[in-house]
């Protein structure tokens, strides 16, 4: 030991013994290393699963926020279009929102969130940013039913913006979302692509408001009337925001009093003048 300490005689022997003992040390440490590796594997997998779940939740929330932002953008654009359309009208309008659709497959009606408490009345015109929607047919205190122009029982007086040709646009009888022009003789100048606007006849709808676009014209020899189809300009089944025309239009003709009533009024006025004198 003294010689080894002072002269290092056993260094080579210790190195040889250490080399021989290395595999035994490695085998003795194997269980600890294997356990540590397995622990790291399980911990890493759990962390990855937790992180994956967290990222999935964040992705879902981000998608919901994106969809909400897109829907708000679309709604904002529709409201801006509605405001621009109302500026073209001479009458005042009341904005409303569609809150329900009639479950009856043979009736094309929608429910709006305005009623008699808001000044809504039966026969009131309902407009959309792009065109006519319909008219109020039933009024309740806080809501009203609107009959759409695509209903088979609804007739809208229209005229061709290009030349003033007049016609009646009725909701399609086959349940489609288009309009049929009635009583159009073959010689009338109506062609595919013509824009139809409200004529103002009947004093229900404001004059010159967009109604529909002609999509097909068929004139058959021997038939008294042409078969014409038009597509409504209003987004009848996709829009949520509409406006109601507040001011009722004046009658199309003067209201004449009865001659006897006018004579009595004249006599009473003359009598009042004499008494004053």
C-alpha cells in the first residue's frame, strides 16, 4: 500500500479491474435507469395528452369566436344595406326582426317582433334591403305575421323598369319561391333579365321599389297569355332584418261627398254666416 501510494505500482492493475467490473456496474444500474426512462415516458405522454386537450379546447373556442365574428359582420352588412335602402324611401320606416317562420308548408308567412304596441297595422308594407318582402296580415300586441310576396294568395302590382309595362306578380302556385306574372299578353314587351319594380297601384307598397327579376319568358302560339317567371330580389328565406313602412299612402282617387251632404254643409255654413251678421 505504501509503495502503491508513493510509486503507483497498482495503477495498471486497478484500471484492469475497473474495466472488468464496468459491465457489472452497468447491469447493477439497469433497473434504476429503466425505471427512470419509463417514468419519463409516462410523464411525457400524460403531459402531451393534457396539452393536446388544452389545444383542442382553445381551437374550438377560436373557431366559435371566428364564426361569431363572421356572423356579426354579415349582420352588420345587412343592417347597413337596410339603412341605405330606407334612405331611398320618402316614408318613414320601422326596423323589425324576423323571429319565426310559419310551420304550414302551404302558407309562406314569417313572424316579426313588432306589433300593435309599435304602431303596426294590417296591410302595412314590409320591405327588405334588396326588395319587397310582403305585407302584415295579422297584428298582435308585440308581434305580427307577415304574408310574403311568394305566397300563392299574394298579388303584387309591378311594372318593368325598362319600359313601364305593367303586370301582376303572384306567388308561384307550385310552391316554388318564385313569382308568376299573370295576364301578360304575348305582345307585351317583357324579356328575360328585366327588373320589376312596384308600380304603386293599390297604394300598399311604395312606388318604384325593387320586386323581382324576370328569369324565364315563354310565349306559346294559341295561348292568350305568356308564361313568365320572376325571381324575388328580396332574400326572403335568409334575411332576418326587415323594415315596415309607417306612413300609409293616400288613396289613389279623391273621395267625393254625397250631393245631399254637400248641400246640407253649404246651407249650414250660409246659416252660420247670416247669424254672425
